């Protein structure tokens, strides 16, 4: 970001450089913060942003707060107003990645909520469409943090230190992304997305009790996209051999959107297999729905934010 870029910071819009916490704060020392990653797709025809699954993301943020014992009374409405104010102030008319974050400044070990000081901000950056994105993946030696050590249902800043190690391992060996296993040797997720294996027209994806984040994009794929295309999808435990034995595989997430897995370790998927085209079709439908290019099938998942000055 540039110095003159804006961040919504505890109720006001400030410059990027002005958004600061003290080095001894809980969020700086221990990574005690929770966050969401949200896409806002620009709809040129309506002069507005289509913010995907805003309420679902805020629901998960509140769940993260409960699991981490972070008091967030009134924060949901506060963040909704902040998102509107931030989008109103930005000159960009392109797709954005928004990151609402709630952090603990002090009182990290307090049991009395009134003794815990929290803050919130919404940062942003440009978000490129991941059209026909292909990922070379490595099954990492690093295991996923078990949910009885850190709740996997919460999106916690500190947890991404472990994800960082897995991704560094992958990139240092020439891969794009890491696939993490749990303590039972089952597939969980990548540092940034959920994993699906496709056999024929049947998807399989790891269940929540494998220790994965309850991904919102994963839910959209299962509840909206697969039924629309006549695809079946089930939750079941997967091991690396299940992925290698699939016709095709993909990673889905807010940033990844829907991305092909083209290799897993030394196994390469055939890009001329019909399953490859199924994932392409799914990816095209995903972006078209948010841009309003098809119809109103996805409108219940979209929060429209008109550009400042446009009719609301």
C-alpha cells in the first residue's frame, strides 16, 4: 500500500501509515487477532460493489471471537458501517480484497471482558481474478494444528504462522502451495483454501471434523454451484492417494476463487481430461454470479454497495 491509501481504523478513515498499535500490544506480541478475507466484485453495469457473503463472514468473525473469548459487543454493526465508509472513499472501480480484523490491544489473559481492550480495522488491496489459475501443490511435512490445540473453526492471525511454514516449504521446493495433513494423515486444507477432489461428476471434500476452517467459499460451491451444474458433492475423509487417484482437483477460497490443482508432489493431472473442463465451468459460473452476468440466483449471497453518489 502507498502512504496515501486509506484504512478504516477504529471508526475513522486514516492513512495507511497512521494505522498503528503499540509494539507491546497483545496483537503484536502474540498475534491475538481474528479476521476475515472478503471479496468485493465491481459491477460496472450497476456502478456498485458486490460484496460476497458479507453476513456469513461476519457470522464467522463473531464465532472466532467467542472461541477466543474476545468481547465484540456492537462490533458487527460497527464493521458494516466501516466497510461502507471505506468503499465510499476509495477511487478504485475494480475488484477488491477486504480484510476486517479485530485485535486485542491489552488484557489478553483477563477473564473479565471489561478488562480486555479491543480494536478493529478494515484494510484492502486490489484483487486480481484467478482465471484458469493452476497450482502445483506439495503435501507438506508440517501437520495442521489440531483443533484441540487451537480452534480450527476460528480464523486467527496466530494460526497463520504455522501455515507460513508449510507454504515456505512448498515454495522453496518450486511448488505454489502446500497441502496440510492432520495428525491422522488425512487431507485438511491449504493455507488459503479448501480442497476438492473430482471423480466423474462427483466431488469429495474433507469434513469439518478433519480440522479445517468452515470455509464460506466451500459452502458456496457445495450449496450453490454444484447443484446448479448437476454435480454431486460429499464430505468424507481423504488421504493423499485419494487426491492422486482423482480425475481432477481444485482449491477454493476467497483469494483463490476456484483454482485447478495441476500437480501434487510428482503426480500430474491431465489437463485434457473432461474433469478439467468441469472445474473451468464451475470457475466461470462462480465469477459470473458475483458480477451479475447471469441472473439473480446468487443475490442472497451478495451485499450490494453502490458507489458514493449513485442511487441506493
